[in-house]
């Protein structure tokens, strides 16, 4: 575990951040698929946001509204820059009473500080979280900021933390070099195998569309878009993991698009059946793309 999990997983759970050694990272789709099969769940989405990080969305077969995302990484990196290498992340692990392990408090704070900068988190909110850590963890974070990014953080107050987060975010914003083979391969794969989906919904009722949005917009997709008609500009949304709802699509266009990017909503179905069918469609797409056995 990269953070959280200290008190188990009985509360409201949406995603779990964890780190795994590189050999295991490569086999995660297979292991997660196997685990889901044992629990009456299914793997519905794999979103690879870095070459060493991926977001696995799983949901209950009987009710896809029950869903969880497993956000895994080996090295923690942004734009192909390694921010926290896996050997450091896995040093000094602390056993959890509920099973498994979490990273040390020092590493956890460093990870959360870097992540807050990378995602542009509100500094005041981030500071509230940072202040829950011990002075030992805070000193370790200060030392890493100075060592790796030449950023001096001498006080844990609003002004100093805001400045440090802003400086770190500017350093992390650099795009990966085009000649980076692994990064280029990942970007090409995102174009060839988009993680978005077009829901073709002629006559679909408002309650059905609302249910699909409520079920899948939270974890399965990064964005939701509803259009009054099909237009070529919507294709971009497929690459950016968007759930797109349109009333219809031309036969020529549907023939050109891969079948796993299209889901035809049946107006006669109840929302519960419709959401199960869409989740199954995503699951079968994962099975093919990840080459997973039945």
C-alpha cells in the first residue's frame, strides 16, 4: 500500500494505491482477472497512465455500481521521470494488521507530496494531510526535495508548502522526449486501442442515461460526454477515456470503428440490465486486449 489501509478496507472505498516489483507489475492483469473470477467480479478497464503505472477498474458482475480501482505502479514516475524508484518504495515496509504491508511513513509522505504537486492539488488541503505526519517523516521529505529537485522547504506552513508544491509541479510538467521508446509505444497503444467508449442510444430514456453516467463516470472513465449527434471530433474523446453517449451513428462510421468501441443501448432494458450489459462489454474488451483466458 502506498497510503491508507491502516484501519482496513471496511469503509467507503473507491481506489487503492499500491506498489509492486517490476516482474509482478507485468502480470497484474492476469492476477487481477483471476482474483475477480473468484469473487464474482470482473476486470472492466485497464488505463495505463505511465509506462510503470496502470489503473485497473473492477466491478461486481451482479451490480457494476459496486466498483473499485487498483492504481498500481512499480517505479513512481511522471512523464518518464522516475520520482520514487521501486527499491526505495519497498524499503522499510510496515505490516498491516489486516494483511499485506504499507510503505514507511517517510516514503508515504514523500509520495503524497510529489503526487499533490503532479496533480495540482489544493495546497491548503494538501497541507492538512501533510501535518498529520511525524516530524521525522517531514524531515525526510524536506531532504528528498532538496536532494532530488533543489527545492528548499524549511517550514510546514501554507506559504512555504504552496511555494514548494508550485516549484515541484513546474519541474514535473516537462513532457517525455519523443525518442523514448517505451513512452512512444504506450502512446501508440492508446491511439490503437482507446479506452473510451461510444454508447449509441437511439430512444434511450433519461433515467437509463443517468444511471449509466452514475455507474461508469466515477471510476471506469475519466470523462463523460453527451452529444446530440455524431461528429468526427468525438473521436478524440475515445483516446482520452471518455464515455460518449450519442443518439445515433452512421453505418459508414460504425463500420470503420472497431466494434469494441461501440455499445448499443437497448431502450427496452431496465437500467440494472443495461449497466450489467455495458460492464460485460468492457470486460470482454479487456479479455481480448490483455489476452486473458476465460
